């Protein structure tokens, strides 16, 4: 049994992120619903990264590991960022830096995790 059930809290964060993205669509900052969905993925992925930090301070016995949660959050954020850049037609210029940044972050975190053992 988890010590702190964060599932309901995460669903609430998802609803807040959707509200923020929809309000950006209403303010004409975002142009279509695909940009709303990509921004939602980006922001919710950042929440998952924050959730990994919360889980690091209070790990569960049979729960998923912190590295697993962190890497999933990074991958969801990058998926949202790449989708957003593709919709804004900026993907060509920023694809290599985004890909290298993601690989670099995951390698650094894996190195830190191996160093602690």
C-alpha cells in the first residue's frame, strides 16, 4: 500500500494543466487543439519529473523506482516538446539540440544512479 497515494493528486494536476493549455488557446497564444494537447503532454511530463523527486524522498517498497518515473517524465515532456515544435514548423532547427539534451540528461541521471551504488 502506498504511503502517499498521489494518483488523485496527479489527475488534479492534469486537469489544471489542461485548463492552462485551453486558456492559452482562448487567448490566441496557441493556434489549434493539437498545440493544446502537445503543451499538455509537455507540462504533465514536467509534473512527472517533479513527482519523481517526491518519490525519491519517500520511496515505496514495491513501487516503481525513481529513475523509472523520472525517465518516463522526461520522455513524455520531450514527446510534447517535439510535437509542439513540429506543429510550429520549428522541428528542423531544434530537433538535434532537443534529442542531445534528452540523451544527455538520461545519461547523467543513470551515471549518478550507478555512482550511488
